């Protein structure tokens, strides 16, 4: 019965919206450029604080992409080509900055400072050449960054927590970590990753300036403007969309349900369909298949993803695959990267065998077709 209900749900997701003739596969991957857990030593430190790092796979598997991570992923992608000779390409949703812990501490936690992701790469062992590899991936047509925001962090919530008597938040800061989620008695929000989460009456000007700066940094970093955007944690208010458009954002990525902040702790949902237009003519694109083995290793992601692709193509919709960066990261656990890349290779091979006329493309190119 559960399988039947899932199938009905997946079909209903793909019915609304414009049909397209070609079988298009888009691989959207979030979190590139953001630091999460720097090293295994930091994991050990977090455990010593009593934090259960294994309650969330991001907490013990995700880290800034190393040269080895990128090289292994790129090598895999270049083994495959579609009917038109295109490699599978990662729409790599990237942040442009990370917190500058030294300057924040020097301000006694009163001011927020950030450093460019390029600087974060340069200063981390094993990542010194990651930016150069990313540029090579762009040139090869296998890695296509799009905007995910400035940093994967709601810095005001984080600074507020650092200025309380919450010793746990402060100790985690001393380890150079901002993005761990843990239960903390004195913090209003123990989870700081949703960059655009908040009551807009008090923070909208901050959000607008973040969007402006992120768009500029993105163009400086990659040499072109981003046409699409996805909000961290899928949380944003519609009132931000005109500011995204002002910065060239024509297409908004997400899942079917947009989470909209109503107040500090209340939310509502807005549901979107493939190619839906908002009042200012931006298009929403909805992920309708997923490959996330790091989130649940016991689930058959290959079978589920193939079934969802089949449904999308049946209804004349593009297959937009969600696959977070952590599935390709091996610096904290090399087996995580090895196993997932092997399964990802099997998935791509099966897709090409099942639909030999499939075409690999990116979110922004899909948007231009619509």
C-alpha cells in the first residue's frame, strides 16, 4: 500500500505544468563552497562535548570539497555521454563565503565577518587547489555553479546564540564550526543553517544586502552571473524574490514545498509545480527525483530514482535530481565517497541504457527552454 501511495504522489507531482518533448536530466547538488566539519579531530572534539554527531549525516560526513573529492567526481562524470555527446553535468549550487572566525572573535562576537570561499579553499589542507579544479570542471562542461547564497548560515541567529551564556555554542565556535545542529538549552534556534529564515520585518534589509553581495561575489568567482538560485534549507519568503530578480535570478530551484517564515518560530507552506511562474515572471523548478545515499544508506536510492525519472518522462517533464554534496565527500570518511560514487556510476549507466535519448543539462539551460 505504501508503494502505491508513493507512486500516486510522484505522479501527482509531475502532472501540472508545461510538457516538453525531450527527455532532460538535471543534477542539482547543494552546499558547494561551504565548510561544515573541518576535520576528524573536530568530530572527536564534538563527541567529547556530548554532541551526538551521528544523529544527522551532515554532522559526520560533510566537509569542504577537497581536490580528491572533485577529482574522483569529475573522473566519473567524464566516463559517460548522452546522445548529443554531453557529459553529465552537476548544477553545483554554491555559496560564496564562510564565517571569518578570527575577526568575529576579535569583535567579541558583536560583529559578523566573512571570508570568500576561495580563501577558505586556500587555507584548508587538501583544498588548496579545489578552486582551480572547479574552474577546470566548468571548462569541461561537467560542473556548473549556480547561486546558493553568500554563506549557508543565518548569521544573526548565530551571533545571538554566541552572545548568550550558552557555553556549548561558544565551545563549538572555538573549534571553527558554526553549522552543527544540537539541542542547546539557552539558544532560541539551535540550528543556524537556514540563511533566509526569520521574521522579515526585522531582518529583510540584511537579507537583501546578502543577496546583493552574494550575486556580485558569485560573478567575480566564476566569471558569469547565476541565472538560478536555491535558498539554504528551502526556506525563504516570497518578498525576497524581486531582489533575486534584480540580481539576475530568473529561475528558482527547490522541492515541491517552499517553507515560508511567518514569525520567529512559525511557518507556512507554498506548493510549486514544474515551470510555474510567479507574478514577476520567475520560474520555479521542482526536484522530482533524488539520489541521497548518505542520508539513508539502507534505502534503495537507485531503484527509487529510476522509478521517479520514469514517471517524470511519462508526463513530459524534466527529471530534476537532488543530490547533496555530502554524498561525494570523503575527507571525513573515504568509504562514503567511494561507495556513493560507485552507486552513482551504476545509476548513470542504467539511465543511459533505459533512456538512450536522454540529454544532460543544467537548471539555467532548462529555464531558457521553458
